[in-house]
């Protein structure tokens, strides 16, 4: 199977996913094999929602539509254009996926298959319904994928390299267990936003998407704010208001109530608006329904601090502060060429040949 065959297959997968959006699920004409897969995928979405209370229909459709927008021929060609592909030596790359947000390991899956390698997937029990079904769709529209995609729930065996994502604790286990294999081992990371006090109402409203999408469970979700001294949080809370219905989601509300009780009993100073708490804290990983904040005295000092802590940070959201900043509202809309932890998984996969 050559590269163009793989591109064509994923473009068709993108067309299939374009039927599933937050605007509604709508069956389209001229989608290959829709009669076999459309209703079945609706069922998988339902199963995923029943299995994991964090995987609401809204969040799953947000993820699916985001991938459909990325899987266009122009996007894929832009992404892959800088690489030299060689499919003469097939290897198997194992992927151990996290399960914090829907299809969180899909980019690794794409990268391995586009590199021409076989993929062995071990999914999290929290996210096990969507990807196997999409893999079946790929195999149906491009039969050469058959035998090159394997899912396992048991011990990983017969692989040449591994990409593993987990917590700091599991990363230590991964590093030991896979010490004799080429590997990418990902640990905990969080995203931050730098505010100056000059943000527009629209920017702060967009920031609320970076904070609340997927209930803040993703590494690209903003969990920490850096604000100037004497920052007035009134505008910030106003920007967050559009997400106030989130408090009606039981799992989120339970976390909000629990963490608020802990903070109050511990006599911590917090600010809150009924569905979000902010707390001054130098940590980067905040609990659900909470965002930490920290004051900075100067942009120069802040840049030094962010550089020192870069191994803990996935994304920095700001406007005109850093060269590699992400615009407000865009953290959960990465491009194909935006690699987790800035580690190029295509290059890694190609080097296994």
C-alpha cells in the first residue's frame, strides 16, 4: 500500500466523520459504505457515553467534527510533505493510549499508519468504543489495512517500538518496562494562559472553551492562569459565564462540591462563581472545576519561568506574549502537525524502519 492509498483512506474517513457534529448528526449522500457503518457508529457513540460519564454526546461530537476538519487531502499533504517515506521494512509500533478525552490517542494512531508501519493498540478501558469501529471502517474502504491494525486488552507482545501515554507514576513503569525498545513516553502535562488585563470580552469567552471543554480533563485544557499583580478577576468571570450550564452535569457538580468543601475546610482563599473556583497556587495541575492562578511581576520574568517549567506545559495561551503561543479558544483544535510534547511521532515511526 503506497502513501497515496493511505491518504485517500483517511480522507474518506474524514468525510464519514463529517456527518457527526455538534450541530447535529445528519446522514449524507455519497459517503462510502454509509449503509454499513452510519447507524453502527451512532450505536458506538451511545455505548461510549453509557460507559464513561465524562464522554457526553456533545464532547464526543466535538472531537469527531474536529478530526473531520483535519482529515482533508490538503491538510494531510501539508502535514506529510516534509517527510521521506519508506515502506519496504514493516515494523510494529505499540500504542498505549490514555482515556481522559474521546479519541485522545488518535493522532498517534494516524502517525504510525501514515509512516507505513503496523500498529498494535492497547486502549484505556475509559475509551474503548470509538477507535476500533473507525479502524474497521478504514479496513473496509482500504483492504490493505487489514492485518496491519491490531487491538489488544492483554499483554503487549511482538512489537518493535512503543508510544505510551500516562501519568507521571505510570511513566516510570513504562520507562522500566520498555527500556529495551525505542519509545516515546509521555507524562503529565497541563496548559496555561497568560493574561495581561487587556483581553477583550471575546478573548475571555474563547478562553472559557480552553478551560471547560472536556471538563478540563485534557492536557491541552488550561488549568493555570498567569495574571499581572492587582489583576481584577471580574472580567475573567464574565468571560466564563457562557459555560454555567456545566454545573448541571452530575460528575462535574460532584467534583465542584467536593473540592469547594475541601478548600473551605482548609481555609484556603478562593474565588468562585457557582460553577468554577480559582485559587492562587504555584502548581500547574488543578482539580476539576478549579483553575489555579499565579501573579507575575514582569513579562521577562514570566518568560524565564515558563521556559524553566516547559516540561510540565503542553500549551501556552496568550496574545502577543510568546512566539509559540496559541490563540484563545484554540487549544482543543490542534492541527495535524501539532505534536503532543513537541515530539514528532512521524519521524519517530519512520526511524524504526
